[in-house]
C-alpha cells in the first residue's frame, strides 16, 4: 500500500529510544523526513544518524526538554527552518512514575502535568499554524492503555492523559475544516527501557529474571506476549498517512487485547 507520505515532514518528540524512536524509523522508512527531539544530545544524534543510514531518509535531531517552554519554542523554530514545512506531529514524552494515589505529593502531580499534558498543549499550539498550511496535517499523541482500563499504580498517567484525550477530541472538532486529523494511540505493554526499568519492577524485586518477569506479565495479555515498538509505530504511520484521511478524534489501543472493555 502506498501511504502517500513520501517527502512529508514529521516532528517526533521523545524519540532517542523506545516508542518515539520506532515511530521516527517507521516514518522515515516511508520517505518522511523526520526531526526528532529529546534531552540527551549524544543519544539523539546517534539515533538520528542510525535511522538515516538504515532508511536513506533525512533525519535530524535537536535536543529539547518538552517541559521547558523556551526550549520547545526554539526546537520548533529550528524544525521549521530545517525543511521549510511541517506536516505531521507526534506528541510523546517520558512517562510519569507508578505508585498508589496516596504516594504522590503536589510536586509530583505538577511534574506529571507538565511532562504529559502541558508539553502536548504547548507543542501542538506551536505546530498548528504550520499544519494548517499543508491541507492534510496530522497530530498523533502517544498516550497509554491506562486511559481505557485500570492499570495498577498508573494514577498520574491515567489522570493526566485524560486531559490529552479531552484536548485531542476538542481539537479534532476545531481543526477538521483545515483537514487536520487528531488521534491518540494507547500502547499496552511494549518492550522499551521504560518497561525494563519501571514496568516489571515488582517482579524483579521478587527475584524473577527479566525474561521471567516479562513472561509473567504476558500471561494476562490475550496475545500472550509483550508488544514490539514497531507494532505501535505501524499504527502511527498509518494514521499519519493519506490513507487515514477520514480518521480523526479517535483513541486506539495497540495492546495485544489487554484492555478488556467492550466499548
Ligand atoms: N512502553 C510501553 O509499554 C508504554 C505503555 C504505555 C505508555 N507508554 C508511554 O509512552 C511514552 C514513551 O515511552 P517509552 O516506553 O518509549 O519510554 P522510553 O523507552 O523510556 O523512552 C523515553 C524517551 O523519552 C525521552 N524523554 C524523556 N523525558 C523527556 C523530556 N522531558 N523531554 C524530551 N524527551 C524526553 C527520552 O530521552 P531523554 O531521556 O534523552 O530525554 C527517550 O527518548 C511514555 O510517556 C510512556 O509512559 C509506554
């Protein structure tokens, strides 16, 4: 299937590794020129070079902390200068910590708000004027299955990301006339460093090896395995494409079936 996005330009945040990186790579493989952003310059530049080499498409990295308004503004200015246009925005960031509701103080709530909601609002506002010029802009927010189903310890993620869902739904309504689509994707358990460091913490603490811990987690997933970053990236790439031109305002999970709700 020709996705019709060759030579488009995408911004992918939080993309030196994990889901962001897989997304940048999948887009670049379709011929999309990509600007990636995350904090650690060395890792970012290495990732940009590796993806460029593998896909033969231009990929550049500019360091940015998505919680810093000034850095984000400079990042978008540089991104626009790089290729002269922006067609696709992939909002992504690191994830908030896991824990029971009563374990988080106000500072931690504030930090989660800035990392996972305010960053999305801020970047989207800056990119929108550029998407309006394209006649087929795309915004895709990486959120979490925790907006669809209770996930142990995910109160910060669930609460804050519900704001992203609300904003995306409003925005889909408002920018529809500009042919800009706005969608959210919800990873279930997908193997990245975040899962290795936080997602299986309890199992590792109980003495299981990483392999045993992941196998334990997989028992509750209908497909009986942890997902791969490229499996989320495939959906994002489709949503970013011309083929998804009539899909907007949706929130779709890529979770091996772990969200058990029917609607
Ligand atoms: N993997 C899953 O199964 C899963 C499931 C549900 C939801 N999610 C969510 O999906 C998102 C990505 O997760 P992941 O698994 O890909 O995580 P990851 O492997 O830990 O990668 C996180 C990426 O985000 C960057 N980053 C972190 N904080 C940042 C900041 N303040 N500004 C800019 N970049 C930042 C990191 O680079 P630097 O540290 O260099 O900045 C890195 O490139 C997170 O919000 C996570 O909660 C993941």
